[in-house]
């Protein structure tokens, strides 16, 4: 009987953890960080909002994110997409407080991080959050 209770408890806990993780995936969070590392500042596009995708080599969701963000940037005036590989730069991940890949940073024209998305972004929510910052 104890084994059955342990099994049921484990299943409930795993289900709750999975639902929490799923709800946080792709969520857009607003930020206001202006101290960006030189590696990030170097890839910004002047006069545009830049989506900086932080990825790693073996990240499967990163490929989907790359396609989604590139398409969004090509269809949206004032928006640019670039990608930084964190595989060989763990110090950059630490400096930016990146806990998972893909992570997408949106950086405005003045070089301030305006929002962050952990996981694959949801196109409509990301675009809605970016609208006030686009020309």
C-alpha cells in the first residue's frame, strides 16, 4: 500500500512540475537592464529594436526560435534579429543570468533590455509586447 501512495504522490508532483514549466515556456517578461556586456552591444542594429537570441549548439528548440524570430524580423519594420551562441561562452550566460536556451532579449534603440523570453516565444504575445517600442 505504501508503494502505491509513493507512486501516486510522485505522479502528482511530476504533473504539477510539468504544468508549471509549460506555463512559463515562452512567457514575455518586461525588464529594464541597461548594463549589457560588450558581446551583446556589438550585435545591436542601430536605429532598430534588436532581438538577441541566446542559443547553444545542441538546443533543439533554438532552431525553431531562430526561424520564428528571423521571420518576425523580416516582416516587421524597425526589428532586427541576431543570434549569440553560448556554448563556448558560459561567462556571458552567467553575466546575463541566462538559465535556459533559447532565451531571447529585446533591446531597444538606446541599448536597454526591454523584455526577455525564456523558451520558444509565442509570436503574437512577443509582437504585442514589442509594438510600443517599434516605429
